[in-house]
C-alpha cells in the first residue's frame, strides 16, 4: 500500500516568552488514499498544529512529512505555495467566503490563480456545487445563504482544484447540530464517491466517529488510535 501521508517523529516547539511549548512531541502515523481520518483532543492537545504542519502552513521543528511522495520538511516557501495550490484543499471553521462574490465565483476562485479561463472555472464550480447539493444557489451571495450552505460552498471550493487531500479544521464549529450533521454526511459522501482523502480536526467525539479512523492526541502525542470502518466503506 502506497500511503498518501506518512509522518515520522514530528516535533513542533514554540518559544512563548521564557517558556518552551512542545506542541507536537514525536507524532508518527500514516494515511491511506481515500481514507477519512479524524484528529481529536482537548484544547492544547496539538491537533490544530498537526493539521497546519501537514498542510505545509507551518514548518516542523524536527521529523519527516511525506505527502503524495513529496517531502514537505525540505521544501522552500515557493515550493510549499505550489504544493498547497496543486495538492491540497482547505475547509475552514469560519467559511472564509468573499462576501461580494456569489457561490459559483467563490468556488471558482482557486482556479483563477491557475489562470484557467472564466467559463471553464465557472463550469467546474457548478459541478462542485452540484456535488454538495447547491446547484440551485449558484448566484447566491454568502449573506443570502445559511451557515450550513456557506460551509457547503467552502467544501465545493476545496474540491474544485481536484486536491489529493482535503484538510478540514473544525468544519462544523460554527454550525448547529443539524447543519453540522449534514456537513459530516457530505464529507463522508465525498470520501466514498470521489475517493477523496480527508483529514479533519475536531474536538467533538461524536463527529469524529463519522470518520474511518480516529487519532486521539494529548499533550502533543498520540495516545490512542481507533479503526471504525474499512477505508472507503
């Protein structure tokens, strides 16, 4: 099995005033293509730091990260920008939509940076919005949509670049339980039907159990892993 993510003894150390904080303290795990992995733990456990280093947003202090055959820990900043643009999709807690753009334009935005023609971008955006059940909301501005609908737009935007991996940071954190459950159903659908790999950070154990596997973090270390279902089931 060729893993899409491999990590070996990841350490991340922050200097906070006179104190040294070990946000990650020797984390090692692998992720298979098409797997839905939830990383969970209390505040300060290191889960958001782990997501950031996997996505190339922060450098590790020590250790190795290999994603889709590429070693991140040796990349320059320009290489990391290219890696994020080509290989990764992000779903944020706060949606991060541009208020003056409609749903289709928000989804198409990442393709602008690739220089794709406008009509081609919007056609891809339409297909992605159809996947998340918003084909009738192409022209809606963010303020004309509910929080759950805005997060669906965020997921469609992450998908539009055909990423190898989607990183989701507390994707239901700003939603009520009903909308949160719908977003989890969409993420599971994407994993199963699009054969997409998803790594999600959440503090909610109930949501974590929607994944294929849960990695539990505490004090920057993995203290337990749970396999809930086969990959792609």
